[in-house]
C-alpha cells in the first residue's frame, strides 16, 4: 500500500524496526499523550511527578562546567519560569529562539529558588508556529497530542509518525476490516477496529488523560483485547490440533503401578499424587501429552518426572530427560541410577552431554539407537548430536528448552511412528493466570505444596565488613556435619559463567525496569539520579569463584575440604566434584550460578551468595532453594558489595521478607518487565505490540475464555461468515507474529 511520506529508504528503516506493513505502523501506538489543549500551569507542578509543560522560550544557551557542556533552556508562562537542563548537549545550541513555544516532558525537580522548578533532560518538542503547515498545526497544537517512540533517529520521530499515521487513517476511512467477531465486540462493549485505531492515535477532545496514559480507554482496551484474543485463539487451536495427532496409549495397569511403587523412596505429597495422576491420564490417552509441570524450588518435580519416564519404560519404550546444564544432567543421571538401583526391572540408564569424550558419546548414541538405553539423560547434546531413538515414548524437558526442541524430538522419531509424550518442567512460579494463558497450548499441573519436614530458611543480609563472621559460621556448620555453598557471580576475572544457562540476566542496574524509558536515559541521567552504573569498571572489582576458592581454602576456611565447580570445567571434573559433594566428601562448594537450577544435596544447609546485589530475584530464589531440602535448619547469607542500586535493594529486601516463590515472581515480573522475566528471546514468547503482560493481566484471562468459547461452543453465537473472517485473520496474524516460534 502506498503511504505518502514512506519511500523506499524510509521503508527500509521501518523494516529494521519490525514495521513491514501499513498495519504494523497503525499498531505502533503512542507511548504517552500530551494534553496541549489544557496544558499544566507552572504553578501547579508537583515535585517528583512526571509532567508535560508548554511554555515560551525566554532564553537558552550552553553553560560551561566541569561535567561538560550543559545546555540550559528557560521556559516562561506569565511571570513564572522553569529551567530545563541537558548534559553533554552542545548540539542543542541554536535550536531555540526566544518567543517560540515548546512542549517539554520530564520529572519535576525542585530548584534553588523555592518558587520555581526545573527539569533535567526532559523530552521536548518545538510547537508549530504560524509558519508551519496546517496539518502540523492541526496535529500538534491545541489538542491531545500523541507522542511516539522514534522509529529511526530524528527523521522518523514523533512528528513524522503523527503525519503519516494521520494520512493513513484518512485514506483508510471506512475501509479498515474488522477482525473480531461482531457479536463479541457488542457483548464486551468494545469499539470497532477502525474507531479504536483512530482514537488510540488521536484521542477525541475530552478523553481523560489518566485513562490515556494507563492505556485504559475503550480504544486501547479493544486493541489490547484483540491482540490477546488472537494469541489465545492460536494457542487453543494448537491444543486442539494436538489432540488429533497419533500418540502412544500407555498402559498403567497393576504391574506398572507396582513397579512405580516399588522404587518410590518416600510418600509423595498430595500435590505430587495429583500431578502424577494427571500425567498418567494423559499418557494413557491415544493422543500425545503436552503438559507443563510447575512447582517452586524443592517441591519435588524430579520424582514425578522419573515416574512418568518409568511408565514409558515399563511399557517397552524409551524415555528421555533433557536438563539445562551438564551439572544438572549429571545429577539427574546419578539420582536416576540410585532410584532404580533395586528395581525388579532395572532399566539401562545412559548419560549424554556435550563435553563427554567422543568414545563415550559414540557408545551412548549407539545404545540409544539400538534401544538398549531405556532412560536417556542429557543436555542439549541430545538434540545436537546425531541421536536417533529406537522407540521414544516420553520426553521431559525444562522450560527453557521447550521451544524448538519438541520439533526436533519429533524429527528424531521414525516416520509413521506415534508421537512421544512431552512433559515440560518449570521452577518459575508464574502466577497461575499467566501460566494458563502463556502456555495455553500445554495442560498445567501444579505442585503447590512442599514435601513435609522442611524448616524455613533463615535469610540474612551481611555487608562486606561481616565476612569474617560469615566464614566463622560456615566453619561451625561444617563442624556440625553440614555442608555449604558459596556462590560468586563470575568464574574468574570478569567472565560470567552463564554460557550453558543461556538466559543470563544481563541487567544493568542503572537501567530502569521499563523498556520505554530506558532508551531515553543517558549516562548523565544515571549520574544525576544517583543510581550506580554497573559498568565495566566495577566488574573488575568483583570477586570470582576461582580466586575466592583459593583464598578461602588457604585462609578463613583452611582445614575444611573446599571444592570448586563452574561451567568451564570438563564434564568429568564436574561429575567428580558433584559426586564428592553429594557423598559429603566436600564440605564447602565454591561455585558460580551453574548450581542455580536443580542441584539437590539435602545435607547442605548454608548458601552464601557474594555480590548478591548482582543477581536477579528469581536467580536468588533458585539459589536459596539449594538449601532447606533436608530436615536441618538452613541459612541463606546474602553478602553485598559497597554499592547497591535501588532495585538491587528492593530485591534483597524481598528475599529477606519472604520465601514464597509466587510472591517473589510477581515482584520480579514488576521489577524486570515480562520480556526479561520470561527471557522472551530464549523462550520464544511473543512480543506484544499493544498489550502488556503486567498491565493487562485481567484481559489475558478474558481473552482466553473468549478464545475457548469461540472454538468450542460458538457455532450458535457466530455465523459462519464471521468465523471464516476471524480464522483468516488468525492465520495471517499468527504466522506473521508467532509463526517462527513453533509451527504445528
Ligand atoms: P525440585 O522441584 O526443585 O526439582 P526436587 O525434585 O529436587 O525439587 O526435590 C527436592 C528434594 O525433596 C529432594 O531431595 C527430593 O528427594 C525431596 N522430596 C521430593 N518429594 C518428596 C516427598 N514427597 N517426601 C520427602 N522428600 C521429598
Ligand atoms: Mg529439579
């Protein structure tokens, strides 16, 4: 479609921003609005709030200072004035002329004179004067004006978008195709698509500003619902489609149940029984299982997974378990061997990880291929190496591996063979509504109960100065027969240890959590707001696992058996170290976050995390979950460096306050935003154009319900023509937006 203002060069710039079509452009909504009809008077500003102000340029110029060039602009309204400051901004020289009208947006700060305020680094826009064209004046002055994130430098700025979007909407007047079913819109009281788009970009006079800024106008609600509805509809259809595939109908008769019973080392919790019941039901169905097993750290997911695998084995099939790290794969391998040690039908268990030596890998592959390996445990190597199974019945994977992996496993089965069952495990305590919705193509089982006999973990914050005391405490615990972990953020020097667990929280402390403001905040902004910058220089001050292992071993922990574990050790060395720690031959394990997920040594009762301020909240929670697994009283010590950012502080306080994974997850979601929380890139979750996982939670649930209704019982409500239209839109939207995630 031809849009005035968009030539080939601009089109290329837009494509780089993910805007391929006119529709994409229309769905790039303003991220805030300015009320230029009723601008805020200077004397009504309130310190600490964000405000947009329109004023007349009274003066401007560069000030000299040791901090570099500061540009100062004085805005006036009658007798009141306000100063705006920009740092390192010589480029603003000559931009403003006295008498011009400027709109600025920023945080209201107190100024030296008690009467006046100032703004630091506000966003600004020169308002059109009489010489500007009519269109610009119409769109930017005397109305509620949309403000957009730039789609490419100065050129495709907010002003450009206003014009292009306005023209686009004009040319489409009366011809925007509705994609949601009419009766549904009516029932929910939502506006049609064209109206919604127009009003989200150019709100009618009188629209409440608070509703606009919160994306809570009828127009916004409609667009948010639309986006979520099509996501949920796609997920729902995928689920239904899966039911049509041929799977394996396993038997779970008395002999099989007895086999499970025989190896079970403890009484399962009610939650474990319920989850296993759900899994067994699925496995007995003739279509493939696609189930998510969700449970907080320590809730006992492993045994449930092993039992599912055992059912497959008892039925004459192979079972595979794919873990996120080599250490975890190794641990599961050892645990499985122990579990089945005295089984009547002792299965053959094989480990396959990337850093095994070639001959061991070759042997594992041939055993998998011939079917002699009944239980196969490994890492990514399971899909990377040339592995083919003889008769794969069930696959257990962790959440990070979910996307893409199922596909590959499917390829690994022989043609015409039934599809294996899949159980996805996650320790991320995603709030239930979110889990239900985001994993809409999976059925959900939740372990909402911890095994009995756990005592709460005592969590303390200790500053650097208290280190000696901490080591003394570790020593005392070891003397009482316990073991301890000491975790560092880096292996050696400043290298992070996250290559295996590739959902690293590369979070810069200085960056505020919301992505929209982040790009706007320069270095100067960070300096001014007093937030520390976790840049390269203080990375060098970080203590590392390798160095501290040496120091502790020869210093404060001399005489104890101190081991070292990190991601760059060979598979054999990792295995040996893990084994020795498990057997109690190592008292203190100095490690990196490689032990974050899943490591299970119930005798360990102390978790010391140095530089705790550097870790994300869910990471801290997972690390803490390594202790408190046995009956002994357990401790988590969060040691912090000299500087802790405000967000870091919030995380640490939350850790001390609660041990509830769901509560921490909610907070984490808020602090980090959903993209980072779920690791969007790795998890393959869709990026939303309009909706926000946090802000629009209540809409997710509704969208899900309506999607289910639409697919299931809607024949009466929706005439076939409506249904066809919705399906067509879904097909297009789904393929374009989510198609690469996982087809089929
Ligand atoms: P996670 O859900 O974090 O993977 P695990 O499966 O590692 O948890 O289980 C945590 C610990 O609790 C393990 O030591 C496991 O043996 C033990 N455990 C699990 N279920 C029970 C149970 N029903 N009774 C007693 N201990 C259990
Ligand atoms: Mg586990």
